[in-house]
């Protein structure tokens, strides 16, 4: 069974670098408190790492 990442937006993406705003949108996050679940891949980890100051990442099975 593949690992999953639970990603929650905890800070606003407004007034941030436009590239980071696009990354947050690409992860599927729109508003503070939104949570999405993605497969644990290098691409998703890289995206979450780029905006780590805006999101909270929890690993799950």
C-alpha cells in the first residue's frame, strides 16, 4: 500500500511569491484549513517543500 501525504494550508498564500501561489493551487489548496491527500511521490514532496512555510504535511499509511 502506497504512503500518503496529508497537506493542509495553514497560512495565506496572498502577498506571496506568484510561483508559490501557483504551487499551492496546483496542490489543490484554496483556503486556509483546506486539506488534500496525495500519494507520497518526489514531485509532491518537492512542491510541499517549496511552500513549507505555508503548509503542514503529515505522513500517513
